[in-house]
C-alpha cells in the first residue's frame, strides 16, 4: 500500500462505489478513504478510512479531502449546480478526479441541449470538472444490471414480474466492470481527458432479463406487461424506489423503445484487459437477492 497515494471514494456504500473500494483494496496501490453520510451503517472493510460527509455540504468535505490525491466522484442529485462547490473543494486538495457520469450524456451537446434530465445534470457536472484544472476522466455507463434488483421483491414472492416497456433493449452493465475501469483511471496514467463510454457485452430486453433470472435461480419467470400508468403506480407504492425518479425512469424507457438498439462498446476490455461481464454472470453474483 502506498500512503503517498490516497483515493477518496464517494458513494462508497452504493452499487459502484462499494466495488471501487474493494477493488482498490485488492490492487494495494493506494490508501482507501470512503465518504458516507452514515459511517455507523456503512459496513465497509476494516482497511478503509471511513469519513462522514455529505455532498450537499461541500464545506464539510474539506476534512475528508485533506491529503487526498484522487477522487472517485459520483453525483446523487438531480440538479448539477451544487456540484460546482464540490468540484472546487476537490480541486483545492486532489490532482485527479474520475467521475461516474451517465451514458445518457450525448456527445457534442452543451448541458442545456441534452435531451434527458439525467444527461443534462451529468453533462453539467462533467463541464465543471473539465474547467477545474484537475486531471479528469468521465465514465459514461449504460444501464446498470443492478437496476433489476428492483424486481427482487416480486421474484421472491412469485413467478411474475410486472412492469412497463418489456421490449426495451438494454446493454446492462455489471457494477464490477464500471469499478474496474474506475480503478484503472484512478491509479494509472493515460486516462486524462478520457470519456469512457461503457456497456455490457450484449443487448437484452427486460423480458429476456427476467427469463435469465429464472434460468439462474431455477424457476421459470414471466414478464407481465403493465400500462405506463399502472407501472408508475407500482413504482410509487414501492418504498424502496425513489418516487421522484419514477417518471424519469419511465420516460427514459419510452425513449429507449423508440431509439436505435444500444450500440455496444469494447471499452471495458480495452481498459481492464477482461471482457465485460454478461448479465447471466451478474445474476449469478446476485442470485441470493432473488431467492
Ligand atoms: N442506475 C443506472 O442505470 C445508471 C446508469 C448510468 C449512470 N448512473 C448514475 O450512477 C449514480 C448512482 O450510482 P450507484 O448506483 O453506485 O449509487 P447507489 O447504489 O444508488 O447509491 C447511492 C450512493 O450515493 C451516496 N449518497 C446519496 N446521497 C448522498 C449525499 N447527499 N452525500 C454523499 N453521498 C450520498 C450514498 O451514500 P451514503 O448513503 O452512504 O451516504 C450511496 O453510496 C447516479 O449518479 C446515476 O445517475 C446510473
């Protein structure tokens, strides 16, 4: 472990950040510091220097940033403006930032020209970072395979998954692959100004995703198509799903249904040397959540 190289991981208890933490520990090239609002419930490995902090309170981040060389930055909010103060705080301490952006960001458009709200806010954070003077890399991942955990309750209690837009094709991405690219960008040279557009290795409709889960857990599962409004009501009634995100999610699916099939990239393999993991592999890694 190199005490000269300290990496601060934000979103360290989330899908991607938790993987970034564990892969940095395995790489043994950096001291790993993690940001969370609730250290007492974060359940991070003992090797991690866990710091309490809130990205909505940039002044309080200064302590967590002391002595840090590189930051893995995720942005959990739907508005980008508060990110400027966070990027400024990072710039006062660190040399490098790797930003978990979104595949929704369209090339060649300003933040205001982006067609999707998620693309707008992430494009704005990207712009703040590009203007900061930091060494930067942006990760623009496709849809996370982890989103399908939203079906876990339905699958644990029955053989049918209800939702809208079952025919939407997605290039689902394993969080371990996003993290693997992040760890390379955080710890190696050669990623400055890189925009890493990441996808999984295959395109699957939601209906096919449900069949894959069934095949792995050994129980045939069926997709049941709901109207958009019925699906919206279902999401709003689900306490584990953020209500504010229901319309954005369904609008995104409607757009994806009309858009060309997602284009696959080979960026995961080009950066890490290993091909992107399949959705089948992701389900095997998370099978316990569906049983
Ligand atoms: N889901 C997708 O398909 C998809 C696709 C492309 C891009 N993305 C982007 O990926 C990001 C989500 O990543 P994820 O799935 O790894 O996260 P996640 O599992 O949703 O976890 C959220 C993380 O954000 C942290 N967090 C929330 N509010 C915070 C605050 N006020 N201050 C500090 N930390 C806060 C939480 O930390 P604590 O609770 O420990 O504080 C937690 O670690 C979003 O920006 C999303 O737009 C998602």
